[in-house]
C-alpha cells in the first residue's frame, strides 16, 4: 500500500487545490432527514401551504368561537329576524324582549345573576340549619346552570366554553357581529351557527379519524408482521367487512342507539349520542387504513433494523409498535389528511338525512339540510345553503390539497429532489 505522505508529495499544486476544494464542498453539505426534506418541499407547494394556513386558522377560530363576539346560535326571533338576508344591521345580545333580561341586556342579566349568586352564598355561609343550606345550594346550582342566561343563549357549554363565553361577555359586552350571513327560518344568526357548526364538524372529522387510526394501524401492523395464516385470516375478515354496506349499518346503529331507553342507559355512563356518532363513524373507516399499513409493514419486516431488534430480545409487540409503526407514519399521515374530509362528508350526509348531529347541536351538514328544506319555489333563501356549503367545500378542498402535498413531500423516492 502506498504511503499517503509520499502520494501527497507526488501531487501537483493543481491536484492539491482540487482535492482541497472537494473537501471544503463536502464540509459545507449537511445531510437532512426525511422530515426536514419533506417540510422543505412542502413549503414550495403554494396550494398545500395555503391550505395548511387555512386549516390552522379554521381550527383556532373554531376553538375560540365561544370567545368571539358572535350572536347566539340558538336564540330565535320569529317576529323580527326571520329569514333575513345578509345585512349590516346592528345587534345587541339580549335585545329580544321575550328573553326578559335586565335592561334587555345579556351583560346586565349576567351581572345580576352573579350578584344573586353572591348573595345566596353569603346567606348559606350564615345559615345554621342543614335544610336551609341544602335549599340554598339548590338555588345556587339552578342559577349557575339552567337558570343562567348562558344556558338560554347557548347549548350545554362545557367548562372551557363556559369560561370563554364569560370572557366574551367581559370584553365585548352586548355587542355582536351583524348577521353577515343572514338568518334562518327561525331567526337564528347563520354566521354564529356556522362557527359553532365548525366545532362539531371538525371534532367529528378528527375524533372519528383518530378512532380509525388506532384500529387500522394496530390491525394492519399486526397482520403484516405475523404474515402467513394469521395474515390470511385477518385480511379475509377485512374483505368480508368490505362487502357490508356500511351506510345501512350506521343508519341501523344510530336509529337503534337513539331509542329513548337505550339512550338513557348510555347517558348514565356519560355517553351521549354525539359520542356514539364519533365512535361509529371511526369504526367503519379503519379498513383501508389497515390495508395500507399492512402493505408497508410487509415491506419493512425483513429489514436489518427489525433483525437487530430481534437479536437484542425485543418482544413482538415492541417490534411492531416501537420499530415498525414509526416507520410507516409518513403514509399514515398522508392517509389521515384524506380520511378526515371523507369522514366530514359522511357526517354531513348523515346529518342531511337526519341521522347525524341532532338539534340543538349544529354541524355544517345539519345547516345544509335546514337550508335545503327552507328553499321552496315560492322563496329562495340562497344564503342558507351557500354559506354552510361553501364552508364545507372549502375545508374539504383544503384537506385534499394538503394531503396531495404531503403525499409528494413524504415520498422517500423524491428525497433531496426539488
């Protein structure tokens, strides 16, 4: 073998400069991971990035909806605001006289209720009779729940939404955004119903997709890893389930579980209809996910990192969920972005049939259904269909554009390509 020093001495100055330049170039080049390269290529896709920003803004606004200065999505004004077209007419919360709020003001009514609760708490603190205390506790609970003005203007606010609504009243008082999207046949503001419907539609899409993710990834990864007869049996089960018309299954389950006695039994366990709705939809969308994950695991289970895990004594469960599943996350993320719009569309379809989200809850599909029913040959209230339909279509397009961008960005064959 030649001595490196002798070989270096025999080099010309031009060769030394050439190798020195190659070394400098190599030091400047920094390797990037698949995720870094994917993010770099995703940023170059304008449609995907605009879709990502739109979805982030939509999610933030949906989360903060209780704190926004919107009108009540439930308050009905049949006398003065029924079927109004989009307008800029000023609106004050609590202005409808039938509500019987103090000074026709939501903020004034909330202030009075808070003062009454404070007075009752002081009386309870001074009371010595247990029966009197119990009666005062019942009055306080009633004022803070069913008799509270928030319960008349909004439907079953959770603790976080309740606090955000209090913040909304503290900041904006009675002022509310005008009916920029008009009102429906019952005089309810469409803009407020769109925002509150976004909360339900997005949660349905995300929660149902997560349910399908948990079932599909676990099932597909297990089938692909074990292979052989286990894989054959598990995939034949998937084939059988594929042949079942799930729309009829969902319709049957939702109708069956909505029966009064069954619904009451489930509610005693804290399970309401909308929770069942999430689970049922998610439970039927895992089949394709399982096939996709199985195919990826079949191509990865003979790789060296799996053999290394077996060598060090890793259990089969650890190999599947600690080593194989993380390596298929790219394709799983892409499929998730394509599953969410499918789930949202399915929810809209079921709500359109009257089998999905039920009033007083509101979703985009329910709004479209209400709008279609309100349109007759004698009247054309276009805003009842255009605005919820546009919101649903825009979200579905954004999710699909983002999914297409992620599919190309996370393709390993396109790594380090522009």
